C-alpha cells in the first residue's frame, strides 16, 4: 500500500515537473536547467515503479536508492531555479514540499527494506 501511495505521489510530482519544464521553455528561462530537471524529476517515479517489479529485495533497494538520488538532484535544481530567480518563492516551496516528502518516504522505504534483508 505504501509503495502505491509513493507511486501516486511521484507521478503527480512528475506531472508538476513537466509543467515547470514547459513554463521554463515558454518563458525562455533556465533552458539548461529545464533539461536537467525534466530528467531527474520524472526519473523518480519511473525508478519507484520499476523497483516494485524488482527481481529480488536487493534489486528493489537498488532501484529505490536510484530514485532517492534523483530526488536529491531534483531538489538541487529546484533550489538553483529559485536562486537564479527563474521561479518564485511560492512555486519553489510548493515543489520542494512535495520533493522532500517523497525523499522522506524513500529513505524510510530503503531503510525498512534493508532491515528486512537481515
């Protein structure tokens, strides 16, 4: 159940990242960062989804850890977009709230899966 909620959250987040990407492209702001954040921000959910079909518990952990790394990268790009004044405080806070929530769930999921391997 928790992974399904995580997949749903990551899918909604990816949709928001796609919209952010479109906004940046249309406004011709931060085009290089737009390319980076679309990759990392949409990769989170793809890796979570793939983890649920892992061949082993170790494969699950590996894919979830990749999703966690992509979340950290997305967080970086969001902060850079704000500091570069390409997005406003309201937008960055909203996106960061979602990103950090996904990050916390991923950390808990990875830790739980590692504990279950023992």
